[in-house]
């Protein structure tokens, strides 16, 4: 049984090198599978022995049989004179080990090994992929466009060694994805599915803008500036609320950058999406007033009932600016602050 094993162990070593699957793991899985197979196909007892040790190169398989004077089950019982060949002085009731040679289970072993190795490779690759993906969760990855489905509009991307789908619903309206072009996507989540890990990616997620700011603004990366909240209508406008832990650092100025360089780099990456950088405040009235920028706010009246709703007064000529096109500015400000915002002009009349 020990002779033809060098090849077997060499194969395990090669797999470990190429696929990164530990040989001990494979050996263990193959041993279990062979044990199951000899029980199933040869009727071996539960306590049969399968030892595969890549360290010592030992590959030993044996069936255990009980010595009896009348054999009813040849797979599990043996006569004394037969038993003596394996263990001298074996008497009734003893259990003897009968080594199997490769011929007797060679086919079983080969098939089992193939199956286990295939499965093992898949599992390990999935595990590695899952690890790799999980480490990128809530991060930006650069992917290559493979193809676009002309009917559904979903885009297939290559990320590292595998493929991911960017669904139409996660694309910014009007974006084009030429084949082989590079595109940045945000990893929203990683789920372990039947066919291995699936990576959920998006171009519309607010997290994409947040990570772009972290990459562009060193003060956010090192924690001096915190991104407190973000609201986004992908493709048209994002509002981001920032706060500085250092009174000497202006959070809004740092995010906009000298001559607006930092923010314009992000705007370019997002295909011209407008970005309002807003200073966060722990005082709701201040925060709400800032969130409605670029409109000027004259006053914020918080609902005394504590229902997180407020009335905001703006100069008459800025009413439409505060509300924004199709109500977008007010909507994003409400989402950014978590407050329901009711906007009224200074004169008290809604453009009557």
C-alpha cells in the first residue's frame, strides 16, 4: 500500500502550491470520503481505519474484523485461521486489522480523490474570494467593463479574477459603459450564495461619494474631519455634511480644496454630479439652515412637539432656490438632516 503513494502526495503538494489549499485539509477530506466509500461499497465496519498523512507519506487503509468461529458477515467477521495471517495468536472475539491494498479500493480512492479535490478547490477558492471581497466591503474598486446587456442594460464587470453585475438600477442615469473601459464602483455588500460569493456593487450608492471624499481629502482619511451624513440623488446632486474635530481645520474648505480642486476631481469622477459640502452642527436649526445651501436661510423654527419637523423662512427671491428644481434641494436637505422641512418665503406668501 505504501509504494504508489509518492505520486499521490506529490499531487497534493502541487495543489497546495498552485491553489493554496493546505494538503492536510485535502488529505483529511479524502480520508473521510474513502472511509465512507469502503463502508458503503465493501460493507466495512464503522471503525475501519483510513490514515493519510502528507507529513510522513503514510497512506494506510484497513478494515477491522472480529474473529468468530462462524462467519455470517464476511465484511466484518473473520475465521481464526484467516485472522492468524494478520495477527498471530488472534483468538475468538479479537478485532484484527486487515490492510487493504490499493487495488481493492484504488478506483474508489481515485474517484473520491478527484471529487474531493474538485470540491476542495471550489470551496477554498470561494473562501478566498469571500475573504478578498469582504475586505473590500464599503470600498471603491476599479473594474473593467466586459459587456452590456442590450435588453436589460445590466453591465458585466471584471473585478480581480471574477465577474460582477452592475444592475441597471444601480447605474447613474445616462452613464455609458464602453467595453474594456475602467469604472469605479462601490461595494455595497458581499453575500455567500449557492454558487459562491456574490458581490453587490453600485454607482448610485451615497457610499461611493463618501469614499471618493476619503480618497481625495487626507483630513477625512486621518479622522480630523468626519463625514456625518450624506444624501444623494445619483447623477444630479449630493449633499454631504462634514464636521471637524480640530477647530483650526475648516471642514468645508478642506473638502472643497484649494481653488475647488478636491471637490471638482470628485465631480469629474461622477460625470458632473453637483456636490454641496455642508458644515454639520449639533444644533438642529444651524444644521438645517446649512443643509439648504446654496439658499440663504433667515430663520428656522423647530416644532416644539419634538416631532423632528421645522418651518424655515427664506428671502422671497430665494424661495425657488431653497426648494430647488422639482423640490430636490429641500428633499436632499431633509434626508441629510433627518428633519421634515417646511419652507416659506419671508413675506409669508407662496408667490401669490
